[in-house]
C-alpha cells in the first residue's frame, strides 16, 4: 500500500513539473512573438531609433534567453534610391 501511494505521489509530481515546463515554454514563445513584432513595428515607424530597439532586443536575448530576430529594414526608400541614381547620372 505504501509503495502504491509513493508511486502515485511521484507520478503527480512529474505531471505537475511537465505542466509547468509546458506553460513556461508557451509563455516564452508568445513573449518572443510579441517583442519581435513590436520592435519591428516601432523600427518601421521611427528608423532613427533602430539602435535603441536593437539594444532592447539584445537585452531580451541576454537576460531572458529569448530567440529574437533582427529587423532587416532597407536603409533607403525607393524614392531616395531613384533620386540618388538620377543625381549621380547627371
């Protein structure tokens, strides 16, 4: 009887640990997605602040071990590129 009770307790503890790990992973995935989307959107609104958001992204990677993606945005708009080609051609 004691062995059965011990086995049940061990199984319950293992199940609780597995549930906690799954919840932590799911929360981390949602936080990563939210931060990636937010940093990208903020960078597109104010290109001059890209360095600040890059530092914030690096901090999230270091402090919380999140997998963050870099926002690879073009350095110029199409209008800027075409006008610079027109000026240099003249």
